[in-house]
């Protein structure tokens, strides 16, 4: 059709990535129609380094952007027009020429326990085998329950849920947002309170990335952006950026917003849970708040922990 612009949307090819990308496309189609923009959308599946390497934990693979680098390259090369990411996968510094055009409304940021028999972390049997590949989760769970045996599990959500049975684990820990987006909340045993396990930076939030010079797309995405979610994620990402953190180090952050005020809690710990630094601060400038909280943790010794882990 003449005059119709085809928007190619890049995504990973996991069931969760395709589901959340489909949800974003449906929202953008509705918005484009309301604004009278002649857009049609199509999906392009892209395999990332993080998807190819499944036999080792992410912390050992190293590098930033394991789930976004190839997708961002397609954006820069013009092969796709926008990309839908889980914000917890997006490095704190984007490639030159790219921007996050929208952070839609965030869903549940908490981690979730899926267990056999137990109804909470406290109820897990002594020495229980718990599957997670996240150093952030390992650090905080070891702090709560030093007796737990934490074992690495990688793969898509359905793969990890299956491993709960096939590998004889007592429990696994996932992000609640993924279960909700898949419509699998009934598989959850219980969400883990943020007081017990601080989420990953940006957990539960999506980001729609585009080229910085694509004004037509930026205009559409500005209507899709959820200001509250975007401010919270900006505070958390500013905290991560100041610490220069990635998935190789146990870092968590969670921002809550009430009116203009942001309350940000951040943590840095050792992988064995022996040391866990956790502080909260409030402010109104998201970026500055993240930076200041990170510097506060550095004063308490976070830089030494991070240097040792790296």
C-alpha cells in the first residue's frame, strides 16, 4: 500500500520475548490508528549471544548486552526500526545513535518462588536445592538462608520450570513479570517480598528502543511511554551506571514513586551473601538519586566488593 510505512520490530525468539513483543505491537497499532499514522508492524526474530550460550551461567559468559547487542546492531544497520527489550537485559549505556523511546507501564517487579511443597523461602527444607543463575538472587538468598544449595539453571521460563521436575530441585526463582506476561501466574508459589530479595535493575519493565533520528517513531513512542515507570527505571539504571555494573556482579535496585518523590533502594553484595550492603534514599531527580545512592554504597565498600567479584 502506498504511503504505509512498515515498522520492523526486532525481538529475541523465546516464547516470553515473542509474547511481550506481540503485546507491545498491539498497543502501538492501536495508538498509531488513534493518531492517524499509516503504520503496519512486522516481527523479526534475532538470536543473541545470551540465547546461544546456555551451558554456563551469565556471570561467566561476561560482557554487557548479552541479550541485546545483535538486536541493537540490526537497529543501527536499518534492518529493524524498533526493538522490544526486557529493561533488565539492557546495558546502562546505549550504543551511539540509539535511544529508549518508551518504557510502558511496568508490571510486578518482584522475584517469585516456584517450589514443591514449601510456600515461602522460610518454609524450604534445610539444605533445599534451589535453581537460579542470578548472582543477585544467590547473594540475597544466601543471606536469608545460608543452608540452601543454590544451583545454576539457564534457559527460557518453560525450560526452567521443567528443570524443577527433571533435575530434582526443590524450588526455582524467576521474575514474576515473565509469568504474568505468559499468563502463568497459577504456576507461582509465592512472590518474594522486595525486602527479602531486591529485584534486578529494570525488572518487570519493557523498553522500546529506536534510532535517535527517527522522529516519526519517537513521536509515537512518546505517547506510549509511562512516565512513572520511566522515572523509576531511570533511577535504578543511574544507580547501575554509577557502579558500572552488569550481570556478573550481585547488584539490585528498586524505585518506588509517590507523586514527585522517588524512594530508591539499592544493594551490592558478595556472591556468597557474606557481605550485603543495602541503603535507601529519596529524591525527585531520578538520575541524580541513582548516582548519589551508588556513591553512598561505594563509601561503605561497594567498590571493593565489585572489584573482587570482577
